[in-house]
C-alpha cells in the first residue's frame, strides 16, 4: 500500500471524506482543479511518483487560491 492509499483510508476512517469533498468542490477547489492537470496528478498518484505529485502540489500551493484551499482543508481536519 502506498502513502496515498494510507492517507485516503485514514480520511475515510476518520469521517473527514465529506469535509474534504466539500472543500474540493468549493469555489477555490474548482479553480485549483482548472489550474492542475488532473490526469497527470492521478497518474502520478497511481504510480507512486512522489516527485511529480510534489511538483503539482507545490505549483498550486504557490498561488493565493492554493493557499486558501490548503487552509480550508487544514481547518476541516481540526473540526471534531
């Protein structure tokens, strides 16, 4: 099992899947989705290509929208 599968299982087990989906479907999440090559990201995750995943993540985290989305995700994990 790769690291991304572990994270996914933890999200589902922790009951945070809906919170993450809500954030991803937010205005910021949709804008980021247009900025990121989703197919490249899916392929990199499936292949365990951490370098490519990190490159894609760093690209959108360098934007204001990416920072806002990361903050929303972080805040959603803080909720009980």
